[in-house]
């Protein structure tokens, strides 16, 4: 290594590799997560039960969820953002010459990247459990629709979410086009034109999903959604052998039901799961069975 090369920064010496990893991380896993995340959120348009079932499936990873989030979402996202800011700030030259119309898409790609980064940080702190020390962490995975609907209920918050979603979607969809140029997937004008149509289609689909999710949450009856979510949570607890949620109003097996005679609880098994189970109660010895006809006349 020459003295001139040794004086150059690590990023400058490994510019080609870092830029390729930066480009790749924008597609996998960060871009893939964005697609799954927006489509999952759009399932709220199918009702609270539809969205809750998908959230339950994700949180079914249990203790693996945290390492999966860091390995496939947070760390790649931080790498992509760090390199992106270095490109914007001039710390890493922007290699490649992209034939943008004017320079609008080039400028928008960087502007939306900065907006997306700020939005994602705010979004994570507001909803993810990591934001609880700062007053965030407002998303309840067992009451997915109702808790998210309460967050976006203020019009100003919904507008900020719409700006953040559209910026993130544009950054990803436009990035697909520039990534193809970086990797040499489309170099001719005809190929670039077809890739442009693809990026527009992807961007339109994801924008519709993201804005549809916001609209669906704003139109949610939170009380009705919470009732549905609580029933689903009770069913999950039942399958796991846990008692129902204390807020559900569903008594656990063996617990007295408010308003009922406690003695009757000893004689009747009210619940097996969530279904009523009748139990025959034997008559006490010496009891007189009721008659259905008129009482006989006594003789003289």
C-alpha cells in the first residue's frame, strides 16, 4: 500500500464495496421489510381481526423477535442511512452518472432519504417498545388496531404519517431504478424506460397501501376494535393455558361470576373454555318429585 493510499480513509479505500452494499441493503433487507410492513398495515382495511392475526403471527416469534429485528431491520437500516448521509455530505463520492430528467429525481432521492430517516426514527420511538423511556411505545401488539388508531387520531399526526410514508415509498421505488443502473441491470434507454414503469407501479402500490392503512385506522371504531382484539387475546391465552385478560370481563374457569349465587357455582361447572357446559345435578335423597297433575282429594 502506498503512503498516499494509507492516508485515505477506510471508506475512500473501499468505496466500490461499500457503495454496492449500500445499494443492496436498500433492497434487501430494508426494502423487503418496507413492502411487508406496509402490506401488513394495509390489512387493517379488512377489519381489526385481520390486522390482529398478522400482528400475532409476527409476535409469535417470541424471544427471537428482538434479534430478528436488529439483524434484519435496524442494523441494515442504520448502515444504509449512515452511508447515505456520507454520500449526501460528500464523505463518500457519489459514483455513477444517472441520466435523470433535469436533476429532479436525483434531488428528490436525497431529500426523501433524509425525510424518511427522520420519520422512521420518530415512528419507532412513538410505537415500538424501545420508545417507552421517552414516552413512546404506544403500540400494543395484543390490541394492534385500536392502539394504532389512537396514535393517528389527531389530524396533524396523520398528515405527518402521510408525508413520511410517501417520502419513504418514493425513496425506495426511485431507488429501484437507480439500483438497476448501479448494478448494470438496465443500461439502454429502452431498458431504463421499462424499469421506470416498474418503479412507478411499485411506488403506486406501496403508496396506496400506506395511505390506505392510515385512512383505515382513522375510520376505526376503537371500542369495537378493542372488543374484537380482547376476544382474540383471550382465545390465545386459552390455547396457551393462561387465564383470560383481566380487562376482558371473561371469568376464568373456576372463578365466581359476578351477580350469581356463589353456592350455585359449586354445583354447576359454568365454563369449559368459552362454552357453557350443562351439568346434571342429582336430587337430594328423600326429596319429593313435583307432580304435574292436580293434587288428589283426601278421603274421610
